[in-house]
């Protein structure tokens, strides 16, 4: 029977077609691969398209399937046995073209975001011009091989197993494929108040907590933990999967669009401005929480005005009780990138009729369709993230990575219409469309004038007022590409 893309997949009870999908689909799409260190090999293909296709075809057995990843994760939970290295292969539209298989691209050669590539979309994204990017990203990247493995020790940034596998893979690819850049990443952890390890990014905030859950087993786990009644984390497979037209296996061959962006974090400047803003307004750590939408420990600022909620970090919340943005400002990073019903509440503020509630459900569904499956990884070495004196001015950041079913409707919409756009859904004592400022974390001005952020002078205090505050761009785009994760059967058919 046809694959049902309208709901999450329960893989432990998969039928024959669903199992075939999982065997053919690459890992890391439906759930993160779970490895704590990664290498990202950026590749370009040479003039011999047949040789490049043969090299990728030979690599296919090493590419980790979704089923193999899920089975390894289950074994790790049950026995503690590592699943070994993870391997993923992503192709850009220029990669398809140089392989001589442009006709097998998803959606064909239509002029969309994927077909054009990230460089050609710089005006839409407010990205720096190509000469201002890091050298490897001033031209198209044809393919990326992602290798994940667990670190060999606390002081090793790159896993020895990952590096050895990378060397072996590059040797096997031969002269038909050239390596133009290698990016290495490693997850950063900090112990929380419960003594548990929590993943953070270089600014010191818990990261990656809110994700669309595409497997029913993960939805069940979330429901039993923090709950899903305020924010339903269950999303359909269609959120990330599209048919792979390059595969001969119709019906069970799927892939996913993948966005890669290297985002440098200027830690010293950001932490200084965060502290300065807290002192200016007399709100201390609330300043950073207002910018991010969470305190450093992950507590959502819309829920309370200080750190310290129970663990795990809450994700079961909405902004329904914060319609004025007095607890969590509308410009806050996590509110800008996942408004959790703000659009419907703003455009239909006082629903009365069945038609009003139908319209809200329609707006909520549209808002949810934008959400991406993020798979980011920090890059750059530091001595100690929690040491206030260890604040690099550059050279560290986040490799933003996300899977989705439409780059235009998900990543580009989020970046252009939410993160970069001063107008949003509402503002304190304002109206829909009034400027609230850009996302202070990932928003990019481009050539546009900035809009000052109306930072609350207190938490949930209608008498406190706001203070206009400007922020520099502390996260700088250094380069990236749009890719597609093809089905393994597509690679076998090269």
C-alpha cells in the first residue's frame, strides 16, 4: 500500500513498504544520527562524469540507511554498544549537473531554490556577497559527505575513527572527485542542575531542544515526559520527505532537501552586549533570555522570569498567555523561528464563529509546515565554554543543517519573512505588521536599515515599558549550499 506521509511513522511496527522506505532512506533525516563529532567533506566533481558516478555508486554501501541508524540507536540504548560511524551523502543541483543526471533531480530542472543553489539566493537571504564568504564557498559545492563518530576523548575535537574513514572514502573516490573543504564539528555539553549533560551552543544556551518529531516512538516518549498538549511536537513525514525521481524504486524511494550554512558566532562581542544591555535596563540575565527566548539553561522566558524549571528542558508551551509579548518579546529568536500559534492569534484575535476557528486551524497548519528538522553542530575549538574569560572573537560557530520538503517554503521563508524581517505578527501595544526588529541571533540586515528592538524593562510588567536597543550582527554567514539527500537506490543506479 502507498506510504502514508500524513503522520509520523511507527518504525517498530512498520509494514513491508515502510521497511523498504527505511532501508532506502538515508539516516539523520527522521532523527538525528546521535554522533558527537562530525566531519563534513565538501566536494566538487571533475570533467569525467562517468568516473564520478562510478565513485559514488561504489560509496553507496557505506551510506547509513535510516533503518540501520534506528536499529543501532536501539542497540545502544539497550546495551551501550556504539553503532559505529555514520555516513551521509548529499548532492547539490550543480552536483547533479556535473554527474550528467540533471534530469534526475527532485522536481526536475525547474528554477527553484535547490536548482539555483544558495549563492544565487543571496539577495533573498540577505547573505554577504560571494567575495565576502570563505574561499571554498565562493563557488558551488557539488556534494557533501557527512561522517559522524563519537569522540575518542574529552580533549579531542575530531574523532580518529571519523578521520580514518574520511581518508579511506576520499582515497576510494579517486581523481574524479576533489576535496575543496573539510569542516569539523563537535557537540558541546554542560552539566545541568540535575547533573545531566545538556547540549549547548557557543553563546552558552541550550540548543536543539524543540524539534519536529517524525517517528511515533519519539512522540510517545515526549508525551510521557514533558507532554504535547500545549505544543504538539508530532509532525507528518511530509514535513521532510519528497519522492526521489532519480530512483528506479517507485513508491518507497524518498529523499529530503538539506540546507548547510556555516555561521560564525562572535562570542566576545555578543556576551559583552548581552551584559551591557542587562545593566542598562537593570534586568540582568533577562536581557539574554529576551534575545534568545530562553535562559541559558533552556527555561523558556515566556513561562517564568528566571532560570530553573524542572528537567528535561520544557518544550510543551505556547505563547497563548503572552499575546502582548511582555514575557517573551516577538523578536526573540525562538519565537521568530517558531511562533507557536502567534500568526493565528494575531490575524484572528477574537474568534467567535466556526469559520473563525477554521481559519485559525488553517493558519496554525501553515505555520507548522514551515518547521524544519534541524541537525546543527558546533564548530571551532575552545578551552571552556562556561569560562567567562574564554570568549573568542571569531573562528567558532554553528554549522546550521536542516532537512525539509521545500527549501523555499521552509528555510527561505523562515529566514526571509521571519528572521530577517522587522515586521512580524505583532508587537507590544502594536498592530499586525508593525516592526519588531529582526531576529537578534540569526537575522541579517543586508543593505536594509535596522529596526531597534523594543526590549521590555521587566518581565510581564505592563508598567515597565520598553527601551529601544540596537544590536550588531553577532552571527555571520561564512558560506553554505543547498543539497538533496538522495535515496540509496538512486545512488546504486548511477
